[in-house]
C-alpha cells in the first residue's frame, strides 16, 4: 500500500485508541528501565505510546503523514517523550547501534532484517509480532509476501539470541491460543559475553 492508502486508512482514527502488540505487553518484564526505543512502521503509535509511558525515549516512524501528525499531536498533549517522523524505512533504515528496544508490529520487510539487528545496542531487544502464512482465519494481509513462512522469523535474525518465540500454527484446538501471528523477542549479544 502507498502512503496515501495508509493516510486514508488512518484518517478517521485517532492516536491512543489502539492496543499495543501483545508480545510487548505480555513480556514487559524484559524491557529495560530506560533508554531509546523505536516503533518501526508505527501507524497511530500504540506501541510508541506504551513504551513512552514506561519511560523510554521513543522514536516512531511511519510512511503515513496522517498517522505521524496524529501521533505527534497526541504525544504533545500527553507530554510523552515521542519523536514521530515520516520515514520510508526501506530507504532510510535505522542507524547501527542506536536503540535499546525496537518494536515491529504487523509489518514485514525481510530486507530490513540485517539493519534492524545492527541498530540494536549490546543487550538491546528486538520485539516482533506479525502475521503467519499458517492461518486459521482471514485476519491480516491476503498475500503471503507479507506473512511469515513457518519458523521464518527465526532465520531472519541469526546474530541475535532468541528469548521468546511463539508460533502455534494449526496445532491443537484452533479456537484457543494466539493464532495467525508469530511473536518473537531477541537480544543483541553484549560484546563481553
């Protein structure tokens, strides 16, 4: 989708009304007490807001000017440490060694994987949640290009240490659990380990 398509999608919605990614809230005990965070492809910034409310200086990047403007206004009104920017992440990925936490939710651009791993400081966390090609409903993108193959996320970040991974596929009772999505948290190894 183009930035205009995303603008149209966000036009009648407000920052602060969405929920942060479950992988983030369910694993909040793994987050550092402070530092720099990035909400990549942030949309209206639910993850960025959640991170900033917990004391992380947060950057939020998205291709949609509409979403970024709404998030900027929300963060100003609520005095949150969020720097929201319109940014095409494929063209301008994050700089190496800049972030303690990077959150990616419902966005998949495989070519960014090396840059995301490199953008983490030693001990930094990559927190990722997006759709799987193994699905039990029609939630999410229709194209498998924007969905992860079985166990694919484990192969995209070989330099990181996996700390949390959840991908249920079609195993067991399909009416329960976390279906259609993959959850992943990985740590940038510290140089001295």
